[in-house]
């Protein structure tokens, strides 16, 4: 439905990383752009977890409507469990890193603005 929107925050996040590499860590625009990449990765991992935890009936009804309800493509196996665990690790790590990066730079910016006002 809104799958066409996914490349936009990903590209903006990658552009933020490129700005840090070219201009250094003091680039304010990159502080806003880099977390977009992390939030997009976390959102994609959440989608993978939701797909992995869906029932075979739901899966086959959505992605394999011509198959029977208990068809093999909708069945869960160990690969699904490892994929869910991997998505959980990557998504949680990406989300926590994005939140920490955002707050760190926001509060550093607030301190700098406070110093400018006090002078």
C-alpha cells in the first residue's frame, strides 16, 4: 500500500551518513537525517516479525490465495524462528542506536545554544 514511501527515509538517512563523512559530526542536518535510516530499518524488522508470527491461514490468504489453508508455504519451521530472532535483534539494536544518537545530539545542541545565550 505505502511501499513506495520506504525508499525516501532510507535515502535521506544514507544522505545523512554521507554528510557526516564529508562535513564531520557537527553538521546539524545530518543529526536529523541519520535516525531516519535507523527508524526505517527498525520498521522493516517489525514488519518481518509480524509476517513471521502470522498464522499459516493468514499468510496463505494474503500471499498464496490459490493454496490450501495448510499449504507448506505458510507453515512455520526453524528458519522462521531464526529469522524472527534475527529481525528482533537487528530492529531493537537499530532503534536503540537511533534514539540514543538523536538524544545525544539534541542535548549537545541544547547545551551549545545555552552557552550562546549565557555569553
